[in-house]
């Protein structure tokens, strides 16, 4: 009887390390394939730039990107009010500010491509390729925010 018990224990002890090794192998394989996937994915995908939205500012407030480079901005709103991000030069920012003020929301359909609104605690992405070198702007056009300086100066090199 005692022998059977011992054998049984030994058997279980033998299996456990084998299982542990298998788990380690699987975990390693999963990590490996994740890395490979990310590397492969980034081949033709955009560079991701993290930008924080606070009340009331973008952080960082200045960015440098390369001309022709597709950039995906990931905006994380850590403030308590919604913020948005609209890409365009100073003239476009002024136009956008006026449109938003003139008829709130009426032109939203036209603006989706280069603008995103991010609710508090949320993250929103905006992908843009900057074709020309120079400077441009990402501005927030929630009422009063752009006036208060909620914008990012983007240098395209
Ligand atoms: Cu804002």
C-alpha cells in the first residue's frame, strides 16, 4: 500500500516539471510570435506618437516628424473634459475654429479624416502623413481651447 502511494507521488512529481516546462515553452512561443507580429506589422504601418490631452493642453506641445512619414497619433485624454485634435496649418486651424463656432457639428462629416474627439479617460488615434516640410499644427477646437493655446506645433523635416 505504502509503495503504491510513493509511486503515485513520484509519478505526479515527474509530470509537474514536464508541465511547467511545457507552459514555459508555450509562453516563450507566444511572446516570440507577438514580437514577430509587431515587427512584421510595423513594416508598412505608421510610426506611433503618444500625445497626452490634459485640461487644457497637449503634452508634448511640440513634435517633429519626417516629411512623407505616416504618423499615427495616439491621444490619451487624462483630463475631465473632452478634447479634440485637428491637423492642419494655422489657416486651416482658423477655418476649423470658425466652422465649429458657426454651426456646431454641422460639418463633422467632412472633418472626420483629420480630426478626432476624445472623451475623458479615452484614447483616440489619428493617422496623418505630412507631405511638405515646414510647420503645421494640431489644435483642439473644443470651445475656447485653441484660443487658450491647446495646440501642438509640428515641425516637418
Ligand atoms: Cu481641448
